[in-house]
């Protein structure tokens, strides 16, 4: 069972295939002490766990990361991958195993 403050236990069990059917969304205790409803639970989780991406709040490191991600990577020694090469790699991956 999932605790009212940590819904990720059940989420992990579902993702790992340890649950045969999808469990209903749990409730969470909000900061004001009230419990959430199903839709409120999802909205609350997103609000609390997904940081707002506001460039005005970036420190020097974040500004550098943003700038780096905008740069085009152009390597002369890179080789193009064929569709067949990609298919071969995907086909060689073992099922139910992480690729790393």
C-alpha cells in the first residue's frame, strides 16, 4: 500500500510490473492538511516535483548549460548510422533488461 506522503512506491511497483492491474491514484496530504482527490493528486505531484523552468532564476552554471545546449555539435569524424544499424542494435537488446 502507498503512504499518503509517498506515492512513488506504488508507481515503482506498477512500472516494474509487480502489479497485475493499475492501482487507483492515491491521495496525498497537502501542506494545508487536506487530502487530494484523484485529479488534485496528479496536479499536486506535478506542481511539487517538476521545477518551474524560469531563465530569470538561472545561476551561472545554468546559463552555461543553456548556452551549451544551443550550440551545434559538428564533428568531422562522426559517421552516419544507417537505419539497419539502428535496428540491429535495438534487436540485440535483451528484453526486460536495462540497456546500461
